[in-house]
C-alpha cells in the first residue's frame, strides 16, 4: 500500500485554548493510538490532502520534529459542520507483526455485457473492510465485471485472497446488473446474432456457386 508522510510537531498542551490556537494557525490537532501511550501532535491541514480527499487507500508515516517516526493508518476524522475544514484526526499505529483492519476502495475493471445490453449497474460496495498485516494491505481491490450479465451479481466469495480476510459475509454483493426497461434479453440477442451470421454465410455462398456454373 502507498504511504504518505505527515510532518508534525508534538503537542505540549492538549487543552481547549491550545487546540483553538492550532486551528486558527491552520494546523490540525492529532492523536496517535496503539502504542504504549497516546502521542499528541499537530500538522498542517494541507498535509492530509491525499490521505482524506482521494479515493485511494494510504497508510501514513508520521515524522515528528524530535525525530520520532511512526507508521500509522487513519482511524477517525472530524470535520467542521459548515466549512468542512478538518478539526481533529485520530491515527492508529502499525506494527509489522500485528494485523490491522482497514476499509479498502473497490475498483471495477472491464466492460459488463449486461450494461451494454441496457442493464443497470449497481455498485453496492465501493469499499470493503479487510484485516491483514500492514505489508499485505492492497491499494485497492479489483473486481472484474467483463463477464457480468443482466441478473448476475459479484459477491465477496468470488474475490477471496490469501493475503487478507474480508470482514463481510461471503454472500455480500459488491456489484450487480439488473434489468431495466430498455435492457435486452442477452440469450435472445445471442441467438439473433447467430441467426444473422448464418444468413450472411448462406447468402454469401449462393452467388459464388452461381458464378462457378
């Protein structure tokens, strides 16, 4: 999984007054959990751009001014209800030998024949929760829809991996195609195409036979 670096400064005071002063200065109060004790720090709001505002999943490398360095994942984030500015961020520290739970974005690949025939594509799960060791966390989970026809569903059980465990029932639908008013019966369409091909073949052979005579 890709990682971004967040340069921060350890906070000496965690009261309301100092927190307000940080926000007024364009910085975000943060807490890192998961270690021996919580680590309180702050970082520039712009440092969270890729971590928060992109569809990809990232881990973070938190580097503090005193030389401390931590691998972490975003655990929780609070936004201002009016301005949408970041008010507070919680991180969870990563350790190489400890599995971590994360929501990973799903990326669809291919063109669905069901959609080409007028079906409606329903993207049920844009993110999937998995549990894995940090080194095995994927950037995204790829789902191939190139054989997805009308009435069919791709569920979690079809994309299981040895690298991580899905925290969803195997039957959980990820993406499916449903019929619509304009959709075409794919079996009938296939039959029609075969019929057209046969007619074209027969029609093409007759002139050649006549020419031979």
